[in-house]
């Protein structure tokens, strides 16, 4: 076996972590869609936040504004 060169042994500090974080967000969105498709309920009325450092996922509640045309639009 050959020894790996320097470009193959770099870690997250050099290469970054954007790829895995994008994968985590896509996984979370996919799970929400599957949950909706199997009838487990669609989580609405909130904003999902992922803390990529800790792995914590939180949902923030959203308030409907009475004078907002978008908030008053019928759901599709």
C-alpha cells in the first residue's frame, strides 16, 4: 500500500464541513416529507432550525399577522 499524500490527509479544519451539513439538512427535510406522506402529520406554523455544531434541531413558532397578505393566503 502506498502512503497517502498531504491532500488526502487533511481534516475538517482545512477542508470544511459544508458538505455534511447540507446532507443533514436534506435528511431532515426528507424525513418531514416522509412523515407527511405516511399521514404522521405535516409540521406547519413553525421554522425548523438546525444547530450544525451540536446537532440540535429546534422549531420556532410563527405568528400570523392579520395585516399580512401572505399570512392570510389560503393553504395549498
